[in-house]
C-alpha cells in the first residue's frame, strides 16, 4: 500500500519532469498523509495541468462523505470492476508526483518504518485516479486515490503491496482518456522494475503526521524491541520464583 510519501524536489524540477502549464510554488514535504491536499497532474484538452486535491477518494455517488470510509489506495487487480473506481480509471487517470514513500515492516512489538525511493534520485509519477464529489448544495471536492499492485519478491518482505509507478515515457498513455487508451493504461499497472528502488530504515518519528522535516529521511539502525511477555508466561514465572523463595537459595 502507500500511506505516506514525500515531495521534496524543487517546483521547477517537478514542472519540467511532468510538463504541466502552471508554475506553482510550494515547500518540500517530508511526510504527506491521507486527507491532506496533494499535488496531481491531469490532462485536459491536450495539455497537462497541476492541481491540488484531497488524498482520500470519494466516488461521485456518495451522499455523505463523512459516512464514507477513507479510501487512499485502489487495487490494480480490481480497479476496473469496483463500482467506486471504474469510472475514474476510465476517464480521470492522473499522476501523483513524489520523491519517495514510506512503508512499515511488521515484526516484533513495533513496526519498523522504511523510506523507499528511486535509485537514480528522479521524481516519481505514482498512478492515481481522481474524482470530483459534488454535494447537494453544489459544493465540490476534488479527491484522489493511489493505485497499488502486488510487490515483487525483492520488496515483499517490506509489504505485500507497492504503489504503481508510471515511467516518464508512459505518462501520456496513462493520462489519455477513452476506452482504447484505458486498455493500454491497464497494462501499465505493474510493480516497479527490479532494482529501480532503494530503501532504508528510518525513525518512528515519521509515525506522527505533525512531524514534517528532512530528518525523517535519515537512515537509522533498527531498534530491536522485545516481544511483550504473554500473561500466562509471566504468571508461571512469578509462581516459580515464589516457590524458589520458599525453598531458599544455595547461592
């Protein structure tokens, strides 16, 4: 899955990489989280455009967004069939610019966060699908979900899912609309090529959304955290210790 990511490249570099018309200016982000505004690139009338949207997809047919579960990812295997996504994948595909993303590896008493990024340092175009929700009073909310797929073996030990990365020479194919273009775009829903990404453990400080600074990307040595003791094991140990105390000690 993809639940946090970074966008740290300079605005001019991102504009050149994604070739959109606007010239937005924005600070680097080291801990982009769901429900926050995120940058997306969409195609309209033959041109690409930069837009800020909410990360948390809301289908057009939803009556009350507050009663709808937060949806930040869409599975590539079912994106064409799911009622929530099938219109967006056909007509409103987009790119989510990012420089890397975080994943949490399960194990022990605490999950270890890792920062995952391209080996070549270039910005990534995450596959996204967008939707504009229109409320009963005419209010509009632009939203997005990031498309994920099954991880290759080399990354599966971190997490079973990975975001789909669209290669720069496939941006036009992904952003084009229409049924014929959709069939081509679906073929792009593959895990990142082997060896294209690197990763390293980072501080659990990234767990807090309020933390947003360059230090979150620094490599750390993972801290081994002991498994919490099961209550029955603790009880047996206490009983054995009490018995030993009653018997006395030879030392």
